[in-house]
C-alpha cells in the first residue's frame, strides 16, 4: 500500500485526498480534541465540503493539505501540506493537523520539515507563510524550531480571530 505515497519521510507517507476518503476525513475533521484550534469539529456535510475544497485546490494548484499516514501501519496521522497564499510570488501557506492520538511524538515537526523541503526543492517556493491559533501553545515553538520568524497578525477564517503569522524565506 505504501507505493501510492508521492512523498515520504522516515515514518510518514503523504498522498492526495480522494473522493473515497470520506470515512477518514470524518475521523479527522469531526474529532473535537484534534480540531479544537482550527475551528472544528465539523459536521458530516462540512467535512464533505472540506474534502471537495481539498480536491479543488489540488486540481487548480497541484497542492493541498495532504493526508499523511504512518508508514508502518498506514494509519491516518492527520494532514500536512500547502495552500496558495500569494501564488504569483510563489508563496505558499503551510498547514498541519495531527490527530490527538499522535500528539507529542514528533510527527508535527517531521511532517512540516518534509513539506518545507518539498516546497523549496520541488515547487521552488520563494517563501512559506504559517498562522496558528493563539491558544495553541505548541505551534509557536514548532514554527520557530523549523526556522519561521514572526511577521504580523492576520485574520484567520478557521479561528475567526487575528492570529500570529510567520514566514520562512528560502
């Protein structure tokens, strides 16, 4: 089953969302603990729209917040990927969501570093943008460890508030 991953790290395989992923999408986006910092949990119809959005972003920009799986078991860990932020300038937004069962095991850093490397080497991104919910105290240290620098506060649709924003320049 690992052959369908287009991107891998030591423990994680990344692939694109498909229309057959509704069950795992519901598992991810309707989990209250997992989604508490990103505007969740979502209802089944909201998850379906979110899945359609991810597919549309892939079709239009060839990127998305890719589902990621533990290579050892093919279990869904969460997502990590990119969205167009300022496409004309080759600036992408990086996003990550880890299922609460996988918190504290280094998957966030491993996934984000893999996606950062992909963005700069394959997509030739000029820089990356990241925003996090101010209440999520684990995001800021992770972003700083990955080399991001605080740049400003920006309104986030998912949280409905102005949140800290960061940049990482190639």
